């Protein structure tokens, strides 16, 4: 076993939830070997063509990562790992929300305009799911990741993407979304919270609602607070200085001041530490993926590794 590869215990936690072959596409290369190759690339940021030979053909590793990023396999694996942690009482549901800028490498530019071909079609690669619905159009995912479909934009940092995430009280990512680097944080507040979905070990709906939430002033606006009140989520978000001044100018018509607990707000550093953990993976700290959904899959794979090893 090489440095960064899955241990036997980690592999056993993932193995039951991996897709199975439908028997029509030949023999697959071992999932464990391929996942080790994907995690090696995520951790080191090496080019796909430079993967060590012990992981098998680089194109097999890349194509499986691309497919699992497109059909949501990485997201399902993340949810199942979170479900096991929640069943053991290991999730702190006092969560925090924030975002981070990721500098895009020049290799991230120049993606083709058309979406990739569907698996099973000419040039589309193998079909890896036996019981999955037919290949869905990537239009929905391209809309999710931002304008232009690839979540690349211009900000003060230059050619960048932005990763929005929520993290539990133990500094582990719960949900992720990506946008162009210039996109405001508050625009992804609702999508990030709605992507929290931790399945129950038995019957019942997955858990989607945290006990409480902490965020910085970037989320201190009316729509964010109204959404939290509508869902009944206790929150600690500082009020902006200009909003406070405007409320005071209105007098009694300005309404009551927002509640703010300084002690609870000190826990907001958990999301900053989760971002630091996530950016230990070099393929997340610097974006090399041309496609937005592939980069989201890269960040999700890094999150799966964090949950397995935290």
C-alpha cells in the first residue's frame, strides 16, 4: 500500500456503495486500485498522464473519475460516509458556512463547448451502473456550477473559481458548490444548505436540518435570514455596519436588532479549518480541471478522504 492509499478499513466502508458492472462492458479494473489513483491525483495535483503505473492505465482512472463526477457517485459516497458517522453520533450539527477562492491554472481553460458524450454512445466510454437511470443531460449540473457552465471567472485573484461549503463542528465538509470566482457568497447560501443530505441508517427521511448555523457578514442580508427563519434554524450572523445604521435611522420602523451570540460565533473558525483541510489536496487548492462538474467531483473526492480519515 502506497502513501495516501485506502486502508483495508477505509475500503470496507466504501465498497458496499460502489457501482457494479452490468456485465455488458467487459471486465472492469479493480475499483480500489482506481480510487487509489484518483486520490493520488487529488492529493498531489499531478497530471493524469503522469500517474504511477501501479494505478493502471491513466485514462481508465481519469474516465472513471469523470463519470463518477458527472453521475453523482462521489456525492453519494460522501453522503454514505456521513451517514455512518451520524449513526455513530460523530457529527456535530452546529455547522458553519463560508467560501474560498481557488486559483485556476491555465490548463483549466479551453474546455469544449459541447458536453461530453453519454456513456455507451460512440466515444462515451463504459456504463458503470446496473440499476441507475439512463444517462442524464449535464445541462442541470452545468447550470449548478455557474455562468458559462464551467465555474470560471475573473476576480481580484485573477482567473479563479470559488468553492462554497458547509462544515460540521469537527471541521469536515458537509456539502459543496462551486461558482465563478467573482460570484457573491450569499447567492449560494441556500443551495449549499439544501445540498446537506445525510441518510438515516434505517427507514426515514435523510437529515437535512442542522441544530444551529454560524456565518460571517457576507451572509448578513434579508433573504438569508428569512430563509433560516422559514426553516427554523437557529443562527448567529453579525449585522453589517451599514445595515445597523439604516435600521437605527428608521427608528421604530427599523425593527428589532438581530440577535448575536459572541460565544457561539467563535465556533465559526471550524469552517476555516475545514477549508484548510480541503486545500491540503493540491488539485483542490489549484484548479486544473477544465470541466466544472469534474472539479466539483475532485473537491468531493477530497471531502470523502477527509471523512474517512478524520
